[in-house]
């Protein structure tokens, strides 16, 4: 005899991404704002004036990728229990991608799931990390290897926060903007070539277009069974660069910039991208002072590290390669020698 647990689901997890000066946010149940000391010192006072709820608890976690760990998650969860947050409470992620990824993960497991909203304060989090519901933490085996797909209830993007962002962090965000333009939107790429993203109106336009493109991909393939992999252009290489640099040498977005150049080398070697277009992409990255080269001491070990990545399946790794600007191809049979040449910049 077989009894079926019928779990055909009809759920609607849609949410809005609001791009405007942050308006007052009123909650009818308890709220906890998760942030770090850097963001709190700069901006928490302003946020606290805008959030109303029966109780507003602030949980500060240490700043940096090094703290994107299970230990920090436990600290946050303990604070939530001590404050007696319940299943109707809401978490607010107030910070960059590190805070956002960890807050989302906590929200997905606290009492089996509570609501959370994203208020990203870095450019990278505005254009990428706060949208799409990937949450997670790192461990000794690599980045983002523990986590969940868990969508926020809303994302509030106010470019005002960027006024205090260091230039290097700004550039790291631009790398993700360039990533999405190269693979999905040639017109946007051409616009980026002539735009000055330090200009207030231009950055607003770039954030909006990047989110529009990402939201469209996420809507079609939320759990990354295929199409969403396009958002990983440059990331296969970037994750190894971050690992080799012990997560301190390069920012995530900077590693993605180098990773895109390596992917382009492979794309040129396999014939999907012209030298001219590869040079245009590199030039655009350089315009925002992003690094475009990395010298590994051991290309073989670099190559082997791909297979620790959660994106490798049955000993195969899928590379996202540009096929001209504004289009892409997935390649999962790249010959090892081509990949080694791409890593070495040959
Ligand atoms: P981050 O969160 O470490 O922030 C970078 C630095 O900027 C930190 O020191 C932070 O305290 C500081 N900061 C934040 N806002 C500031 C502000 N307004 N003014 C001054 N300083 C400010 O890094 P990030 O680049 O925002 O995010 C990187 C993380 O995001 C990585 O862990 C990466 O894996 C993750 N990520 C996730 C996704 C996703 O889809 N979930 C996508 C891309 C990246
Ligand atoms: N940053 C890649 C993704 O959201 O899928």
C-alpha cells in the first residue's frame, strides 16, 4: 500500500523591489534589525527613525566575510530567542551582501521560517545579493556551501546609503553590473561604456536595469536548475581566486572581475567571443579600477579547486561564456588544457 503525501504547491512568493528614498516602515509584530558596527555607526540612527514596531531589537554581527559562518548564525539565533521573536516577527537585513546572506539564512531556519526584508547598503548588494533569495554562509570547504533559497518579503533600495561606501566597494558592485550587461543586454553594456556611474542619476539607472534583468532570470529559474546559472558568469573562477587569496586579498566583486576576464580567455579560445569584444569588456572593468589579472602559483591546483564548488556535477563544471556581448553559452566540456590557458591568461 502506498499513501501519497500530496505536496503540489500553489505558492506565491512574489515581492517588490522598491527603489526610492526609504519611506517609514511600520510592522505590527516584533522586528530585529541585523547589521554590523560599520553600517550601524554610519546609518542606523536614520533607519531607526523610519522603523516602527511593537519592539525593535538591533543585532550587530562582526564585519567581514570571515564572519559569514555557522558560529555567527548561532549568535544571531540566540539573540532572537532571547528577545522572544516568534513566527510573526520580521528580520531586517541592513548592510551588504554578508549581512543579507546571513539574515536571510537565519530567517529561513528560525522557528522553521519567518519573514525578512532586505535593505542593502552596498552597491553589490543592491544590484545582486539582495535580490533572488540565495542565502547562506561559508565553511572551511568553500563559499556559500551551506544555505537555502528563501525569498525576502520586500527589498528597499535607497542609493542614499552609497554616499559613504568606499571606492573599492563601489567598484566591486560595478563588476556585478558589468557581469549582467555582458551576458544579457548589449544595449545596457554600450550605455555603461559611455556612462559615469559616479553620477547619481546614472547609478540609479544602472541599479534599476541590473535588478530588472536579474529579477527576470530569477522568476524563470528560482532554484538554479539551468537558466539562473548565467548569473554565475566569472564566478567559477572568482570563487577559487577568493579561496587562494584567503578571502582577504580581493573583494568578491573584484574576484568576479578577474573571473570574467578568465572566462573571456576561454571564450576566445573556444571561438564564442572575439578578441575585440573581450578587449571591450576588459576596458570597461579597468574604467572602474577593477583588477583584471591574477597570477596563481599552481594552475593545476586552481583547476582542481573547481570541483569542490557546489556548481560542479559528476566531475563536470559548467562555464558561462559570453557569446558576443549580450549573449552567452553554457559550456560543460571545455578541455582541461583550454581552461589552464584561460587561467594563465594565454
Ligand atoms: P560586505 O557585505 O562585506 O560589505 C562590504 C563592506 O562595506 C563591509 O565592510 C561593510 O560593513 C561595508 N559597508 C556596507 N554598507 C556600507 C555603506 N553604506 N557605507 C560604508 N560601508 C559600508 O560585501 P558585499 O560586497 O556587499 O557582499 C559580498 C557578499 O555577498 C559575499 O559574501 C557574497 O558571497 C555575497 N553575495 C550574495 C549573492 C546572493 O545572491 N545572495 C550575490 C552576490 C554576492
Ligand atoms: N548571484 C548569483 C545569483 O543570484 O544567482
